[in-house]
């Protein structure tokens, strides 16, 4: 490619390509997680663990949609406080509860759980121990939904190192091959793999969300006043916020690839 070819033959005749790029590809939204979970046929008798429940928003939604009994666990006290408040506000204390705990030592008896919901958690944990615990608590017919973001070949080493350190990510857990091998070694078979990629963020943008633009503006502003922000809030706080803003941008650029797995015990 030379400059004459670029300007004379390509950029002078891009109207059709540009028009194609402005057409929606009908991206799926995040509700697809519940649609996939419905394949497990949850009922009012199903015992379900939400690993890394945060404020219990997903546990509450699952209980409302399927009537199942939800047990949310999370290692962060602030999350459990918020979760309990939200559960009480939703009037679901009879079907949803939340307790401190982590995936590496699940507070549940052997073979006592029908289903597991695990969204945005496995990047941070001891994956072999965690998945082994999931197998331990699942009934023989138990199943598990995992939503996890993996790195792609497009993510540069220096980009990876920065966001992993900032967001308390175990680097090996960002390797999809490692996840698959670890799941199978723990005793989980892969029944479904669904690559989300940038779909959810495309959908949100097409629906009018300004979140991606907000993240881009935040990154630009943080770069310009980095010294001031670090002095005011500290390096760790700066890096965590900066990496969080990059997360969605990297998904849109194909550097990070959210993927859904449906797993079965045995």
C-alpha cells in the first residue's frame, strides 16, 4: 500500500463500505444469560448458588424469573451488606439469602446444589480449587453457567500486564484454553460455548447508552491529568479506575472476549 493508492483508490470510494459499517448486526443483549440459564429447567425446588453475587441483583432476578431458591456468596463484606438490603427491599428473604464466602471454599454440603450461576468472577480466583469446589457441591445431575472474559491475541503484553495488576486478575485465568482444561480436569463437561465478544456493548450503544463514550472520555481525561489524580487518590485507585474504563473499550476492539459456558457435572 502506498499513499497514492490509499487516497486515490480506497478513501475516495468508501461510501458503500461506510454505509455497511453503520448497519446493525442485531447484537444480542445481556438477557441472553437468563435465556441460556433457562436451558437448565430451573424450578421452585432448585437450589442455586450465585458465586460472586455482589449486590444480589442477579440472584433476585433469577428468583423472580424461575422461582428458584438462591444462595448468594461473595468475599467482599460491602457486597453482602448491599445484597441483604436489596433482598429485603425485594421482599425475597424467603427465597434469597447472601453470605460471605468464596469459590475456593463454598459454604455448602457435598452434592447439595442443583445449579450454579457464576458471572464475572473466575478471572480473580484460584481456578483449579474453585472449580473443584463447584463439582463437590453440585448434585450428580448438577449444571453450571459461567460468564467470563478472556484475552485474545489482540491484547498486547503490556496492556495485559497493566489491567491484570490493576484489577486483581490472575493472568492464567484469562487464557480460555486453561479454563477449558481446568473445568474438564475438575469433572465438568462443556455442553455449550457461546462467544459474546462485543455484542452486548454494541446493543447498549445502539439502544442509546453513552457508557462507551463516557469510558473513552474518562480515559482521555485521566491520561491528561494523571499526575494530579494519582496525587489526590493514589496510584492503585487510579489504575483500577483506568483499567475499568478500558475493559469495555478493549471488548469493542476485540482484545477481550466475553464468553458464556454451560457446564455439566460428570
